[in-house]
C-alpha cells in the first residue's frame, strides 16, 4: 500500500523538483516550497494557510505556466486531507501542467503518485511509464513503478526498486524504499545497511530515519533506535510519521498489540493523520477492540475517502452486526446466523482439545476468550484480514482473534475447516510463546506440523509438484526460507514453503527432541535472531542446519525422488512414476488387469502420493469393479489417511466399513467427512444412526442437533429424534424439555406425546 499522499509528495527533494520545473514564470515556487516544509515539520496550520493562498491566487489568475499548474497541484495535495475535491483539483492541475509543457517530468511523476495515493494503480502506472518513455531509466519513475507493483501485490517491487537504485545509487528516497522492502521481508541486516546509506545520503529524509528506527526497534537495538528517534524529532517535533512507520513494521511482524500502542502515539502527535488512524483502527479490530477500532477506521476514512481498505472494513463491520455469537468455554464463535449453531457444535470441542494439547506442548496459555470469526464469503474474510478482496489464505490468526472461511465459502472437497482452525489456533500459541517474535516461516511450519498431529490425514502432505520443485533445486534452504513466504519467486513457492517449513519442524523434533521447538520460541522471545536461535537450541550454525536438513530430506524421500527423477536435475517430466501413471490410465478402459499392475507399480514408486489422480484412488475403483471389498478398503484408506479434503474417498470408506459391520471405522470416516463438508443432513443422519448402534449416545445427540441446525423439511421429526437420542443417552430431563418445547409448537404431535408418556412411565411424573 502506498504511503499517505502528503508524506510521499513531501519527500521529493525540493531542489531536485524545482530544477525540473521552469522557473522563469514560477510565481508560486517559493511559497509552495515553504508550505511543504511546514507540513514536513508537522506545522499543519502554516502549511494549510500557505497552500490556500496559492490555490486562491491560482484560481483567480488567467494565463498560467506549467510551473504554476504544478505548484497549484502540490498545494491542492496539501489540502487533500478529508477533501476529495482537493484531490481532484490536484489531479486536474498536474494534468494542465503536463499539457502546458510535455517535458515537465516532475508533474508527471507527481500525477502518478497522486493516482497511487487515490488507489488507482492503472493510472499511476501509466503516468510513471509516460515519464520513462521520455527519460529511460528515470530513478523517480522507476521508484513509482515499484510502489505500484507493491500496491498491486506483485512480487516484482524489489526488482524494479533495484533498477531505480542502479539508476541513482545515491538517491535517499530509493534507498529508503529498498530498506523498507528488506524490513518487510524480515531481512533486518539488509534493512539496516541500506537505511544507513539513505540517512548518509540525506539526513533530512524522515522515511529513512523511520526505517532505521523500525528495524532497530524490532531487533531491540536501543542505541540505533534512540539515534533515529532523535533525528526524526529534530525534523518533526511531533514525529507522527516515525511512530506510524514503527506501528506498520510491528504489524508486519504480527505484533498487533504493540502496533496499537505505537499508532496511538502517532495519533496523539497528529490527530488528522489518516495513515496513523488507519493503522490504529485496523489493529484495534485485530486484537478484538471492535468498538474502538470501528471509530478509528471511521475517522481515517473521513480523512481519506478514497481508501478502499477502510471503506471495505466499515461495510463488513455493518454486515457483521447480523452475525450470531456463541460463547462456550474458552471460545467465542462469531458466524452468520444461519451457520453459527451448526459450526459451533463441532469447532468448540475441537478447539478446546487443541488448546489443551498446544498449552502442554509449548508451555504457554493463549489469552482467553479466543474469538473465532467465520465468513461465508471469502471476500469478506479477505477484507477482515487485509482490507481488500483477493487474499489466498483460508484463515488467519492475530493472536487470540482468529478468522477463517466457513466450509461453504469454498467448493466442496477443497477445504478442511477443522485443520484450518487448528492451524490458526496454533499461531496464537507460537506467537504468544515467542512474544510475537517467531519468524513467519517457522510459525507457519509449526502450525502445519500441528495439523498433522491433530487428526489422521490433516495437514500438508507430499505432492508431486513439491517433490519436483525440491528435486530441481527450486526450494530455499532454511537460512532463506522466510523469502519463500515474503518474496516468492513463482506462484507455488509460498505453498511449497508451508510444507517445507513443517518438515523442518519435524526434523528438529526427531533429531533434537520434543523440547527443541518450544526452546526455539523462547530463544526468539528473548531477542535472538534466527542464526543465534539455531546455534543456541540446535547447536548448529545456519550453514550446518541447511546441510543437515537437506541430507535428512534426501534420505526421507529417497524412494520418491528416485521415482520422479528424470534425465537430470532440471527435468520436470516426473520420471518413471509419471510415465507409469500415464500408461496405466491409458490401459484403464481396455486392459484393466494391465492397468492394475501398472497402478500397483506406481504406488510402490511413490507410496505417499494421495491425490485423487493418484494410484491408490485408481486401485480403489478397480477393486470395487472386481467386487474386492478388502482390496478397495486397503487402497481407499491410503487416500483418506493422507488427503484432508478427500470427500468422495471418505464417503466410500464409510459405506464399505458399514457393510462389513465396522461401525467404529465407518464413524471415523464420516467424522472426517464432516470436517470437509458439514452441510448434508443425510451424512449427519447416517452418523447418528451408527453412533446409536454403537452406544455412542453423545455423538448421536450431536448429530441430531446438527440435523436441526440445517433446518430440515420435517423439523418436528428432527426434534423428536433429538429427544429420543437424549433419552437413549440417559439425559431424561433434557429429553422431556425438548419434547415439551416441541409440543408447545405442535400440541397434537402424536409421536412427541407418546415419547413423553413413555418417559413419565420410566421416571415418574415430574
């Protein structure tokens, strides 16, 4: 996201700007420079007064030069806080400046930045590209393009910023931006080195001191932090920008409560800073301060009415007023009213189990109540998380506030909502145990590992694309793994990094013992960086960690690597495994015995492959065609125990096991099914019947309640079945209450009357 319009425009060196604008008829040059200087030091009153004098004179003047238009645009930009008309006037003035002098590159650059700060990426890009068409290699235009790419969420911002730096190695603005990108990627050494270069190049650049101070604050470097704060305060006696930058850096490190504290300081210094108010409000919402957060975001949006993040957030908060909250034990479940009862039935007991398990493992208890928000539209979840639609994640953790999609926000068979909830709750523990200082890659790896511990089949597993990427050397070593999350080189690298990070955690636990992972979190909490934490807990330097982990991976996946290895390290054909699968699929229709032998060979080559296009699923189908129930069960189990979203496979396994009288196995398969898709009443009915037959009355009651939550066509019959299940489980009082409530709605319902009489005969008249 771009910085505030005011902060960005003011950071252009005035001497450079003036040098590129005709000065012979520049009537407003000195006044606009003074206005911008006043704004930069925090004297808003003086800045606004000077800007208004310029715009008043500009509007009363007849013929104007390109320099006049440009100066007026800068003045309107100063007046743009909470004033959309001023922003539009600034755009018009810069347009006129370019029309009057097509060589006025400064006006084109400012026009691009103005579009970007109005959240119009395409127009901003066009403006910067227009500059580059006239001045190839223009550093300021390249910097603007990098900002556009960052705004658009592309992974090319750093590469473009490096082009700008190559064009102007001493540009403090470019250096400051590159330093901030390093900071965002948690490359703290690089961030500090480049920020130091920026302040040496221009000690009056506020953003450079902000980046230097932020990295020092994050690393606990008090001396550097104090130096940066002193310098920032000399430039701006009430350094709102400095504290806002610190708050933003804290957010990127997932230190949300500290971000609120820092943003509050920024707002105390400048109550009209939309940027500071936005950071404050967004993070108040993330830590559960919903009323205060809404108020802060409303104030920010009033000052910056172009801000889509804030508008979307306010719209979503309005929508959430219709949500229902279920409070139970240590958890609050907030969901659309039609989903809340059903989802709470399952998610609260699961999270209670997860809480106890994680508390034991990490020696830490997350603050309660833990709030879990469900969103039926993925776009709403995305807005809740980052303010815009388009986020690819399924869930997010801000500590003791979790948010995620409902199961029906995704296509059936693509999402396991139980494993996602367990994953996000794990973050609450690993973030808290590390003081919110654990690197992103390690926190994600721990969450994926905990998914695999939680339930059979949950969590990321070995896939052919991941294995091919590892075989081809396209995955990063541990020492660079954070870049797989923060600077992915190709679209799949982030998802690959999740699994790889979980394997690292598994390797640590297997080689160093169960206490090593919690010890790493303690090391980070106490201020260690990644190299120091590794050496302290594992007794290894980072190069040794890289080498030993890689050796372990090669040994663990030796069979699979041999199967998918092609003619060389860069061969992505999939080797013998893929060739065998292709031959088997071709033989399916005409040579089924040959196909079965080929699929069996493919399964031996890559035994952990569990996708719905894998050998185990094909072998299941072939066994069913041959009426080989035993063989089909053996193969389908290979799928359901390795693929957390295998809906059809779990459905089939439940049916096969029930036929064989394996009630326990059938119920386990149906339970797994419900964590993929809980919206089919027939699945709940089937599980309720099986549970009753097996004497598992608590599960039968849960399933009967789930049927009611789904609002079946015959609601009265569903409520009667719930009463029967309660009575069968020995809870006669609850069964009577259910029946009396049912009879209040349907006094002549014969089935309810009969059951109530039976219960009275058994236990006496109440």
